[in-house]
C-alpha cells in the first residue's frame, strides 16, 4: 500500500570531517518519516520501503525492506523496539507478577527511546580497573554512554540516540582468569553470586570486568558465533596484560563496546564477518578496535581513513604511528565505507589514498589473511560496509544468549 509521509526530524552527518569522495556513498543526513499504514491485523508483519522523489527506494541500498511486526495486543507494545515493553518503561518491571521490582521510570527509561540496561561488576583487587572520570573528564563508562547517546538514531520522543544505562556499583571475587567454558575461573559461578537473577534476568545484560582471560583474547561474549542469536553476558579481561597499550581510555572503551556489540548481535565485519575489513569503520572490526594497540608496522599494512578513526584531520597515519589520546572517538559503523573490490584494488592508491600491500606479500591461496573479506581465502572478494546502528538486536536478555560447551562463543 502506498501512503504519504511527513518529515518528522532530521540529523546532519558531519562525516567526521572526511572528504565525502573518500566514502563513495556518503550519508549527509538522516531523516525520520511518519507514515500512517492504515488498518492491519494484530501481529501482522509489515515490510516498509521508502521511495525518494527521484524514484529510488531504500531497499535498493539496504537490499531488503525494513521489517516491523505489529504487537499482538496493547500489552505487547514496544514502541522503540528495545525489547522493553512500553508498560514496563511507564510503570516498572515485575518479573514475578506480584510487585514492581525494577523501577524503570525512576531509572530514566523512555518508551520512545531505545534503552540498554547493563550491569558491570568489577573484580576486587584489580591492578588495572576501568579508568574513572576525573577533573570533569569522562572515564571508560561515561565515554561508552556518550557513544550510544550520539548514535544516529532519531526517536519519536525528544532525545536522539540510545540510552545506555550502566550499573557499575557491584563487585565479584578476584579470579586469576575468566572463562565461559565452565572450568576454573568460571564466569557463570561469579555471575550466580553477583547478579540478581530474579528481578533482572530478562531485562539486563551482565558483564564482569576481570583480570585475565583463559585464552589469548581481551574479552568474550555469549552472543552466538555466527550472528544468529543475541547475547546477554560478556566479560572484559585486560587487567593482567603486560602492554601499557591496553590501558588507554580508547582501548578500554573499544573493548567494552566491542563485546557489548556481540551481545547486540553484531559481527566483526558486519554481515559477512571479515574481522579486519578496511572499509568497515566500526569498533566491531579488529582494524578499528585494536588500532591503538597494534604495532606501527601493522597499522601501515592495514590502513583505514585516519579522520574516520582518529577524528582529527592532522592525525594521519602515513608513518604508521598512532597519536596519543587525540579526540577519543569510538563508534559502530554508520554504513558509509566505500565498497572495495579486492581483486581490482589499486595497491598504489590503497584505501583512502594510503598505499597498501593488501596480501602482505603472501601467496593468494594462503588463508586466512587480513585482506580476505569473508574468510574463505578468496582474494577476489568484494567488501562492503555494514550499518551496525540500525541492525542492533536488543533481545539478548530475553533470549538468554547461547552457550555451547564444545566451543567458546564469539570474541
């Protein structure tokens, strides 16, 4: 059914100061539109496509129409799609049906703005705890909240972005290592003692800020590995790592929101995996997340647009040297990265004008390599960016994530 639309609100995209020609498909602004769809049966699945005045449609770019499922009754209404029902956000959440146990209105929840509830318990006696706010400067948690607040999300209510509600007042006992494999240093044993399962289990994500992982990684999420199921648990474990590079504000925030991103069903390369896609400007990509911890030589081999990452046109990485805490910025992808056909890539021009030895002088049939977009060893892959923000899945606490004993979940 064709229906007219009314422009409701617009948000200008500053492009981080980047030359639009470097983006290929720049998004200059976002616009929210109001349309009256007419009468439909409760529980119906709607598919929505927007057509511009030039007759181009939104699904030409996204590849599919936007899905929306109508509620089965008034009590099931979730206006902002954050898996917190409107009734809970207006009156409070009662897990048992006998009394209000979580006062969501008092906590600032809004039925017309997406909310994410996250409890982070910090291990006692950590040598390197999260960086606190000081002298008016935000710390690790405040910077993460600002990232979500500045998300390119236009809401029907008065505020843009997403409200990341953080409860960081709790603690758990010290353990040398953390693991989701139910061995020593079991994450779930610590969660059992530190988390209010009765009132929070279906609405809160839960995380532990720990000492060290049992593997060679900085964190772990129980989001299903292939992006099919959102998660509800994760941990960050960097306190016992030797390198100072893990203790900058940027590193801590990026690792935190990377693991939270897996809980929200986001993958390293967006829709196709590819942990180091050069044109996926997202904290989910290793090219971005570990940019401040990689060596200078690694940064030279895997360039990305400097203004996009560093938010400073002077902080170019032509030498491979990372500036210190310059304009700290973390973000999920807006979906603006120019498409790259690896097979036809001009290595002299590289990515965003930076020369690149795409295959690192390796044989093209060796795998995996960082230039391989989908992990199949095919160096003729086409790489496209992926818009994380509009793809967030808020249903992790309700679904409980997915844990399988025969492999560690996504990292």
